[in-house]
C-alpha cells in the first residue's frame, strides 16, 4: 500500500506545515486544509510548482468539513492518506472556560477528526482501496494538562484512534502520534512558563522537539514501513513522562 495522495489538516503552520514539505519531498501529492487563509497562501507560495493544493476549512464546523471533502474527494478519488493534525489549544485553567469555548475546543479537536475520518474511510473503503489515517494527540492526553480541556480532547483523540483502528480494518491503518512540547508552535507560545520548564525537566533526551521531527514520525505512519501497525500510539516526546 503506497500512499500517493494525502490530506493534511492544519497544514499552514507547525507540524502540519513541516509535514506538507516532508510529503512533497517524498513525492506525494498533498491537499492541505486550514482555517488560516494567509498561512495557506504563504504555504502555496513556498511550494509553487509542486503538487500541492490548499483549501480553507474550519474543522470545527461539520458543514465546512463536508464541503472540504466534497471538493477533495471529487477531484482526487484515489486519495488514501489523511492526517488529522488541526487542533486548538488555549492554555488556560478550566475555570476560565465558558460553555461556548468548551464546545469550540471539543468541536475542533474531537468532532472534526470524527467527521473527517468517517467520511474519508467511507470513501476509501467504497473504492476498494487501502490507506492510512494519522491523528495528532499529545502527551497531555496521556498524563493530563494544566489546560484540562486540552488534556481531555487529546485523550479523546487517542481513544478515537484505537476504536477506528478496529472500525476501519483491514482497509485503513489508524495510528496516533503523541508529541511532547514542540517548539515553534502556537502551543509553545501559549503554555505557562512553569509548565514549559516542567516539560523540559522531564525530557530524557537532549535537544528540542521540532515540528520537522514530529512530521518525520507522521510520515513513517503514512508509509509502508509501518505496514504492521494500527491502533498504535507513537510518542515523539524526548522520553518525557515515561509511561
């Protein structure tokens, strides 16, 4: 099973942006979706002339997800890779969340991957193809977070991965990457200083966790080299919080 075309959400920044480059370098066609229109334009300009399409999508809105996949699956019926990378982290205590913000965080981080995975899997299976879904979680989903909503939704992504590995077998492998604190991302910019220091203190390997290094793990899960893996949690965390 060789994935020649892949959908990547949250493709305009951070890990998503690094993974777009990695997949293009690997010879794949990439369809990148993001809510950040200026970021998408910059991404398209950076990779002008390469097999990249960019689409504006709000993964926290069901109608937007449907419209996005309507266009993509019609234009690329042979697509067999999906990376649910888009996410929302606010870095605040649970007491500061109002109900509307709680709903938004759940919609972006959990419902979006549910909607996209269900529609994508239905298409791939109906086409009689084999493929892969890669989800992005976080160490926060395994050990908790000072942002309780973020810890909750990322635990949900891990549960979704394991369940969909069963739901979509043997047609699709479904795995999840669980990074630690990734530098040069919106999360690193928002996380409280004391939590940043705690992450760094817990890491057993030296060096920073970069978007490019996490993208390499995602690319591995999209490739034939991980052909025997489904329902797996791959940690990209410098050994933070051994568990």
